[in-house]
């Protein structure tokens, strides 16, 4: 039996297609509550995290920014040591520079290391929308390939202005990547999508690899708090195969799932606001799975997408299969 994962001081770096590097393991802030996320960012940076993933729509950038600012002022790190990602909301396609500057102001930064198109789905910018539950059909504009290419062109310009170091996309399918690449001067450095052992997206990964685009995975742990009791399968962290790998390495289920993502080359951003779990997740870097472990975990793939974007599909009146270009992507030959 292997020894349990030990303390670690830094994440490995992976190279982006523009020559810059990104820490392979970072901290996600989706659904991180206000009043907790700022302290979580402080603790994470103290532990050695240098990659923080944010978004305008998460509505907690200001508190994340206070944590970053504290760490820099305390001398724990320098700005250039950090890799900060934030995202362009679908409601801001017509005011991109304003949206970026608003995020920069909240994050207390002069630039972000990575700016992502959060979702290939445009919405009206309606201040009465306080959450996805407020989204109605009249708010939904949806996807338009020509508009998306225009948005990408504007992001390329912001890179040249120095406000952004790298640009990428999130929740993009093969079809939508194909469309944006027709006119792109800069290739997206990452595609941030749901990847977990039950939903490994191997075809999308192969496509992205062929284009020099790295996979940045969210929902690595299967979000047990959100989905427990709602699935026809056992939660990922309770899976028997995962637990067998845990016993072999004296590791936790979360550590095994994170180590799996790292082993297959993905960039990971698991979220936590608890100091003990932040530390547990970070120690996953030192958990080295062997070929048998990786093969066992790869066998868990059920093509089970947990984030179905129902909050957008239902009010827009479009089926899941259309939103995710299931027919096109399934038949696409790499």
C-alpha cells in the first residue's frame, strides 16, 4: 500500500499554445458564498495555490479580489506569481470592454491572465435578472456563430491592449469551436468544460488536442452537495472503484478524482471554502496514479453530463441535444 499524499508547495505548470504557463491545479469559486470565498482565497494562496478561477456572473469577484490583494500586500506572493482567470458573461457581448474593466476593478487587478467566453449563449442585459431562476424566454438571444466570431475578435484586441494575457472559451462544443476557428487570429488556449470520471468527453478532448487547445475541467468531484440523491448512479465520490484506488494509495475520494484529472492532462479548478478541504485537494498533486489506476477510472465513463444547462435550455425553448450540438459532434471525424 502506498503512503498517503504529502504536503505540497506548488502546482505543476503546463504550457499554453501562446507560450505562457498555467498552474495545472487551481481554486474554483463557482457557488462559493460571499463571506467565505475571500478567506478561502487567502488560505489557498498561503498554502501554495497560484491559480484562481473566477467569473463576473458568480457575483463574488469583489471578495475574491480582496483575498488576492491581501496576499500580495502581505508579501505571500507577487502579482506575477498568480494566474487569475475570469469570464465574459453572455449578457455582455455588446459591452465587452466595460465587462472586463468591471471585473478588473472588482478583482483589484490591472490585467487578467485568462479571459474566457463563459457560455456560447447570448442573453439580454437585464438588471432585474438576479439569478438563473429569473431567466425567461424574452431574455434569451441564444447562439449565433457570426456574433461569436465578432466577440472573439474584440477579445483579441483586448489582448493587444495588455488587459488580458490569454483568451479562451468555456462550454464550447466541437461545432462551436470549428466556427470560431474559421476567423480567429488567436487560437483559444483552453476550453473549460465539465469533465469528471462519469463524463470524460474523450472526443472533445481529442479534438481540442488536435488544435492545441487545453482542457480546463470543472466539476471534477461530481458536486456531491448539488447532485446527491438526484442521480440513477451512486455519487462519484462513493463509487466502489474510486474507493478501491483510495485504499491502495491511502487517499480520499476527492484526491483520487483530482489525481485522475491531473494524470490525463487536464487543468483542474475544484472549489472549496473549507481550509481542510483546500489542503486535501492541493495534496492531490503528490498522488501519482499508476496505469492500472488510470485504466480503472477511465472505465467509469458513462457519458453522464451533470450540468445540462437546463436553466438556459428551458427558457430558450431548445432541447439539450441542440444546445450541445450532440448530432454534429457525434458524427464529426477527427
